[in-house]
C-alpha cells in the first residue's frame, strides 16, 4: 500500500506500528493525490487553516511548522533556512485508505470512486520493496561541540538569572547537494525505531521522514489529549541493565523536573480553551520504552469548551511546550538567539483533520527533512536545559537521539 502511494505527487503515510492502540483511531493511514490544497507562510496562517478546514469539511492532511510561532506571538525567525519549506501546507486528498483492527477501508472522493477496485488489485499485485538501496550521506554539524557547550552555558545563565525555568535547545545536522530515495530511508528508519507516530510526507519537493514517538494533540469529539515527552535514556541489549536504566530514568529528579514543568505548561495552554475544571493529568512521568531509547511521557486530558473551533485548540497550544520551554514566549526568544538554524518543520507537527473536525497531530522529532529541488537534507536534535543540566551530558543526549538518523543515512545496507 505504501509502495503504491509513492506513485503520487502528494502522499502522507501515518503509521502507528501498533504502538498507539490505547488512544489511536487507526493502525495506518494513506492519503494521496490532492484535490485542493493550502500552502502559506506564517502570516495569518491559523486563520487561513481555520477557513480551509471549515470550507472543505473533509479529511485534510498536512503540517504545521515551528515558525508558526510568529503567527501566534510577536516573534520572528531570522536564522539560516536551508530547507525552504512553506510554514503551513495541507491538502484534501482524492484517495484515502485506512487500516483499523486489521480491516482496510477505502474513502475516495466521488469523482474517483470508480477507481477503488482497480487500485485495490494494483496494491495486491505489488510486492514489498526490499530494504534497501546502498546510500551514504555524510552529515555535518551546523555548530561544533565547543559552540554547543558554550551556547548551553549561556542558556544556563538565563535560567540562573530567572529569565526562564527551562528551554529546549536544538542543533542541526545537514548535508548539501545530496540525492536520496526518501521512501527507502523512511522504511529503514521506521524499521529500526517502530515509533507510534511515524510519518512519511511528500508534498511537491518537500519530504518528511519521521520516526516520532510523541503525540502533540488529539481531538475526539470535545475531548483533547496531549502526551508530552521529556526525559530520555539509552536502551541496553542486556535485559537486567536495560531494566535498571529505565528505573533510574523514572527516579531521576532532573528528568522528572523537566517533565513536570512541561506538563504544567501544557495544562496552562489547554486551560485557555478547555471547559472549566476539565484539565487533568492522567499519567505523570511514566516510562515508555522504544527500540532506541526509554522516554518519560505524561498524559494530559481536557474537554474543549463549547463554541471553540478545532483550529483554535491548535493555535492556543502551539508550538508544543515540550519543544519550547517555560515561560514559553521568553524561552522561544532565547532559543531564536542561540540556535543557528530555523527549525522549520522540525518541532512542528504533522497530522490530519477528519470530516467531523476531529484531529490528531504528532510532534516532528526524530525526523529527517529533505528538499528534493535544492537537494538539502537536514535533521535536528535537542533537549531540555534546566538549572541542573550538565552541558556535556546534554550533548551526549543529542547524539543518542541522532543515532537512528545517522545510521540510516550513513549506510543503508
């Protein structure tokens, strides 16, 4: 099904890898071939998305880039941007295929619904593409380790002065003038990571290859669900050591502090558009284990207040607290000064709206971004800096988060 979708100019593939059975609606979704679309910079972007979502009243798929912060608040982005993605891009697909509880459902626009049987036969006739082409991409650091350590020290000075309590500081790895098969790289990355919010997106020349473990925000009816991640530890092949690492992560006061601060920020964001008294923390600092890392994840729920449009829930909580810091606006201003690259789609969100105006969006982390026109490839990694942060350990955590992306890019055989 995924291989078949690769034949279209616009494709979104969302794969839960059976890891989101508790709160997910679908095991996988494929959406292809735009009927209508919206593509814009940050200026009035959420208003434009609201109009587009309400006008189509249909399935729409796409992304929100981190730089939509400049629409939400009086902020700007002046750092280097090698990717040149639009700030917001959504499309209404002609063809959608959904997998739920081992059943396949085709939802096609009426203009193409006579193609369902033929497409189904074509999908069945395809064999799964073998992993993988021999590809090697050598990435470079946008900043050196020395520069990273110096910038984290500046961030710590801000924290010690009381300007902020926590901020997510990121660094970019990139390659120029490279040609890749984005589909193959996604297959490889998804295979070694199997995250619950994996996504492949190609809209024109803009490619996202995402192995995200994190949900940003989901709406079902009037209920909202956010699951911020803060706290990371390595996995071990030794079962006893791996269990010990997970237990140490769960008990680590620094990691707990990072997570709790972001949970408070999420609760505050949601309270602005939630029914009074409905915001609650269902899980706090629970360890979830993925193939590459252990993570501390919290779950925050709320009930959307009467009369609040769905897009307003996104606008009010964007960008997500796990990728910014607290207080959010101060943290974003400091981030902009210290980081060397525009984040763009990294630490933004990819997802969909349904015809019933429900939605589900991930957080774009553990992701490779690629512009096939200017042949620029990029991935970024980062972590939360708090008063207890050790710059050397923060750098090591960045390398840990980058490991899977480096692996699939350096040698895919």
